C-alpha cells in the first residue's frame, strides 16, 4: 500500500534526497549571497559545510537526528566521494597537455608552488587538529600527510 505524505526520514532514499536538497539549496543561497561581494562559489560551500558541521548545527541534537541520522551518513559520504571522483575525471578530460608543453617554464614553478603552499598549510593545521581528532587511533604522520594532501586536493579542485 502506498501512503501519501509519509515522513521522508523513514525511507533511506527520502532521507538522502532531503539531505541533497537542503545541501544544494543552502550552498546556492550562500553562493548567490556572497556573489554580491564578489566571492567565489567555493566560499559559500565552505561556509555551508561549517554551518552543517559539528561547529554549528551539529551541536543541535534535534537537527542532527532529524536531518543527518547516523545511519544515513555512509550513503551520503559515498555519493559525495563518487561526485568528487567524476568531477576530477571531467577536469582531466579538459586538460590541454599541448598548452602545458608550450608553457612549461612558467607551468612547473606555478605547479610546484601551488602544491607546496596548500600542503604546508594543511600540515600546519593538522598539527593543531591532531590533538582533537575525535579519539581516532591514527599515527601522527599519517594524519598530518592525509590532512595536508586533502587540503591540497580540495583547493585544486575548486580553483
């Protein structure tokens, strides 16, 4: 029997679609709002992540249990990671290797600096974050390298 107007949180697909809808609406709203002060979309997405994360709305148990129940996080994380993989794949398809070969004297230094600075910042931040890593049993070196690399990838994907 099909029940109309059932609470979407009781169905895994309904929960996922609700999470995607809320995420997209908030990201687009913040991006539009920040476009008036000439900020890129990624700033709105970062602010949305901070708002949805444990720093703001994650501290409200009613919000967390209603919109982001723990049982739904693996599915949402899987789809988010698949989206990132496809996004990076399409970026690779648009890469023009001939242009890089023609301009290698400026390409190599710019590429080196654009890797060294984000990794350095990520490693510095990870030293601070390591003490409060949620009780994970991870070695300090692995944690530092992971965060440094993750920040490097994140910055390169959105720039």
